[in-house]
């Protein structure tokens, strides 16, 4: 299978989530990516588990929950219960290593994919103490907190580092989040990403969503046109 496309709904029209989900399904996205922000870990606030549960009711697509929150150990069970298929929190959170391991193990015990996200200024090596409990690494190619930012191409080599760390572990995946579009996916693909998280590029006026999804897939696979 080629590189998957996960649609980030951060810049979507929240006034009509049903229509947003149907549009993304028809465009052929592989997953939905939901950004949860608490106003503490990042300077933005989005939504909580009730909205994740609403998306779960609307679609059978896998749902990736990206927790940009300060206390993932406190809230992760609520997002498991809400129906997330993968749950990723940031390695930079100010919780102990043991708390992080327990959170990852809780996600895994619920038969969901446990993941850690790595912000642009954090070395990939920061996740090494947790590798045994991980199935997903998310490389951030923008600074977390806001949609529509410019792709940080100089952080892209971290994708290959993450891929090496995970090795050939069955079911493991490297997600890349931030500024990914048909114009930047070739860089992401060449470094070995498994999942491209695409946000604002899917919701621009006068741009066909299905065409953009196909552009991302082709570019990430190293095909032009």
C-alpha cells in the first residue's frame, strides 16, 4: 500500500460536520486526523472527547486523535472511550517518563495505536526511552497549535530517523503533520512517511478536494502529474 492521506479537520467548517465528513470520504481520504488543544500545551483551544465521539458516529474511517494537551495521562481514557483508533500525545509534555509509559500502555491495552508526536525543535532521540510501547511516531513539520502554517522542509530528515527507530515492526507507522500538500508531499514521501496529514490544502476555495488528495498521493509516491 502507498502513502495514506489523513485529513486534518482543524480548518474545516465546524458548522456542518456531516457535510465535511461526507466530502472527505468521497474525496478518498484514508483517515481523519483530529487535533485536540487545551490552551496550555499550545496557545489554542479546539475541542474535547465529545466532538471526537461525534466524528466517530459520522464515519467508519479510522480516526487519529492528536492530543496537544498538557496532561495526557489525565484525559486519555476519555478519548479512548470516544472512539479514537490511534492516540498520539507529545513527548515534550511535562509528565514523568513513567506517566508517559503508563499512558502509552493504556492506549495499547485498549487495542488502539499508541503514539508520540515530536515537535520541530525536539530531536527524534527523545522518544527512544518509549519505543517498546509505541506503534506510531508523528513528525511535526510545523510548530504545533495552528493550522495553515508553512512546511518546515529542514525538519523533514527527522522522518527518516523515525522510520529507522520503528524499523520493520508490524503495524508501526510514521505520520507527518504540518504544511503537507500536493506541493510538499514529495519531500515527505522521499524520507519514508507512511501517513501524510493534510489540512488546509483540502479546504481551500476553488480547489477540488479529491484532486488534492490524489496530488498528495502521487507526489509522496514519487510520481509527477
